C-alpha cells in the first residue's frame, strides 16, 4: 500500500469515527427530548393533578375547574409525548400502547375543552377523589419521591392503567 493510500485510508477512518460520534450524539439528544416531554408534560402534571384534587377536597370543591383544566393539560401532554416519540422514532410499540390506553382512561373523566369548562357532579368528584388515591398508590403525588426517568415513568403509567376502571363506576 502506497503512502497516498495510507493517508486516504486514515482520513476515511477518521471521518467515519466522527460521523458515528455525530449520529450517536443526535440519538442521545432525541432520547433526552422524548424523556423531557414525558417528565415535564405528563409526569409532573399528574403530580400536580393529584395535588389539585387534594386541595379541592380540602376546599369542598370550591374551584373544580382547577382539576379539570389540569387533567386537560395531562391529556395534552400524553398526546404530545406520543406524537413526539413517534416523530423521533424513539417510542416503542409497547410504550405507545400503554400511553394510548392511559389517554383513553383519563379521557373518560370530565375535562375542560377549548372555551368551555366542565361541570362536575358529585359522582365526578368522587371519581376524581378515587383517581387521587390511585395516583398516590402508583407513586405520583405531592411530597412523594419521583424518579425523573422514562423507565420509571412508564412503570407508573402501566400501573395507573391497570388500576383505573373502564368504564368508571
């Protein structure tokens, strides 16, 4: 092998290594974005939902729209997470199914729509109080230690799926 061939081979190997590093870095960043969407838009909102339900229980449901609005935020976050994960190609088939089922189950609760607030019956309030208990059972609640990683969140989402009745009582 001539001097020139060795030089070309060395440059080629170096460029390939740089390319592999760039691709790996991009994949790491995409996974980070997906995890951040689920942690901030879903997990944190579920914790906030639990806290708002507790607050409304203490306040005799004086502002129930705080709860229904937050549930709307949770639903939007789940949908954003599914869409983002699909677009990035980082959401597994199993995770997508778990999240779609969770979306369907939470969607049966009254939640606010654009330009309209939901009215809650006594039965709806009781269902939200049951949801609060369930959220705490799976580790999603105020003053609970929450792990901010995707595997932990998906375990909580799956447990929540299994505990929410469909249709509700």
